[in-house]
């Protein structure tokens, strides 16, 4: 099938790559000309395992192409996926301007019946506005639909090829048939529903996952107070299939391009509907407080005084296996530590270039050992597997003070204690 994918970011590029792998003729469209130029040469502009390989294969087989022009990319396509960003505004409200702009450009270039499918995460009433925009811009017959995306950065290709479900929001049998055909190679349960339900599923999923994280972080506070072990508590909780063990790891809280903005968006959307979503506001509040809670731990362990001390932050990206710094927990953490007069040394296996654009006045290091040399504490922010392999015997000699504050409960506490480190996690 000939399809187009508008927006070649994390979601769009993965979508384009997997549908081309299934043998469709896919065109990726983006307004970022530099990005398109690179993609034509097989250059993936961000770090995502397996993606480069898939893009190169698609280009090689001529099932995948990229253009910076709607005129070239839209006519003749049966399905057009909209995968542009829906960022949060300063006040937490959602910005749908990229969606509206891209839909208008798509509509102006339609030449025959097309299914316009929204993959971007948007509030459930957006479809009415989108429909009006398309109807104003073209006489050509179209159907609107929504297939929200559930991939996770760091395992995006795997998630897109083997999702837990495929949600297809449609208003016509014609669109349903086309989308079912396109998704045929993906073996996963289908949820066929109306567009508003599809988009509500996406918001509800992210809000629920954020809730699990804030819930376990609240329980971790109790553990800290009574000396219980949150890891055992999570294990005991998660073995109950009604609860499930995923997203029950206590830590610094959630960040990234989705959970924060989608919880804020749902709160803002609910307000527009006249509903005060207090419960979700509290989830967000717990997440925000988690940084200060962690900093209090650091300060206490450093004897109450951190001014002029050198501390090392390991891991900067919002989670491992990505270089994405959007809403990364390292950002507010480092900024607040700097306000306290701390000198920061930092290292991340993939996100250094992106981090340098955001975090100023810190010393970026080439590896963990350089970052830990002369430092008064190791602060673990992102659980990259390579940090488990650090030679802590060597590190014990490099550091000024042997303190480890583990924001992801990731390192081997017993081993570190045996080596003479003072170790604290969150709720353990
Ligand atoms: P992104 O910022 O990585 O990519 C968006 C792309 O859209 C950019 O390349 C940008 O240049 C392009 N773009 C913007 N306006 C355009 C226009 N008018 N025409 C063509 N291209 C345009 O965004 P993302 O992380 O891929 O997210 C896209 C959507 O998917 C968002 O709604 C997000 O909430 C949702 N989502 C993201 C993830 C994730 O893990 N990143 C997961 C599920 C859903």
C-alpha cells in the first residue's frame, strides 16, 4: 500500500520504518529540510536501537523514501499518518498547532480518497477541529481516523513491531478495512472503536502509568521512614496479577516526552470540560516533589553542606537507551543542585550532545571514571546498563568521599557497602 507519514521524529520515523519493512511504499514527510536530507542518506537524527538498520534497509529496497514537500509526498497515498509533536505550552496546556498545520498541508494536496490517521497524542475532541480544517481545504473525499502510538523510546522498534494492542479509531467501514489491512502483519489484539475513545485510551494509558510511578514513590517515602525495603514491597505487590509488576520501581519519578506533558494535557483538557481532575494533579505533584526529596537525601548524606562540593551525576537522558533529554529528571535536579553551589561533573553514554545544549556550567566528562575522580558523591539518575559494570574498587580510590545516592535503586547496594561506600536509594 502507498502511504505517507507526516513528521519523522521518534514516532513518525519508527512508523515509517516498520510499515516499509512490511513491504508498503512509505514516504516520510517533514518540514525540517536538514533532517530529510540526512534521512535520505540513512542518517537517523537521534539514538534509537535497531532504527538505523531498518531505515537503511527500507532505503535500499526502495520501500522507504523521504521528502520535505507535501506536494510530492501526499498525492496517491491511501493512508496518511500524522505523527507531528504535540508539546506542552509553558502553562502545561497542549499545543496542537503542529497537528493543525500539518493536516492543512495534507488536505491541500489530496488527489483522491485518503484516510488521514492521527497518531500524535491529542485530546479526544480534536477530531472535530481537524475535520473542519480538512473540509475547508479540499473537496476530495476523506476519512479521519486515529491509531494512537504506545511505543517506548529505547525499545521503539520492538514495541512498534510487537505492540500489546493496536487501537484503531474510525468512523467508517471503508477506513476500518484499509487500516486493518495495513496492520495485518502486526500480531496483537485489535481495539476497534470510535476516534474519541481511541484518543481517550492513549491519555488514560499514560495517566495510569504515571499514577503507578507516583504511587510507588509515595510508598517509598513510607519505606524510608520505617526502614522497609521498597524493592521487596514492589515485588510483593507486583506478583498480584491485578496489580502487575511493571512501573512499580521507585525512583526519581517520570520524565520524557510523554508522561509529563500528557498528564498536564489531560488535566487541562478535563478543566475545559468542567472537571477538576484533582487525582491526576496529585500524581503530578508527587512527581515534582520527588526531585526535592532526592536532593534532601543528597544534602543529608553530604553532612548537611553541599556548597562548593563536587558531585557526579551519572545518566542524563530521561531514561536509558535514548539520547532524548525532553523533561529529563537530570535537568531540574542539576539546576537545583547548582543553585545550592554544587559543582557538577556529569556523564551519559548517549545524551551528552543534547544535554550540552540544555545544561550550562557543568563539567561534562568522557566516561564514568573521569566523572567520579575527586567527587564527593555519585548521584545515579539514569539506569544505563554500563553503570552496573563500573569497577567500584577502582572508583573507591578515585572519589574524595565514598557516597552513592541511587535515584533508580539500580546499583548493587550490598556490594557497595562492602567496599565501604555509604549507599542510599529511594525507599531502600
Ligand atoms: P518529535 O518531536 O520527535 O517529532 C515531531 C516531528 O514532526 C519533527 O521531526 C518535526 O520537524 C515534525 N513536524 C512538525 N511540524 C510539522 C509539519 N507541519 N509538517 C511536517 N512535519 C512536521 O515528536 P515524537 O516524540 O515523535 O512525538 C510525536 C507525537 O507522538 C506526539 O504527539 C507524542 O505525544 C506522541 N507519542 C510520542 C511517543 C514517544 O515516545 N516519543 C510515544 C507515543 C506517542
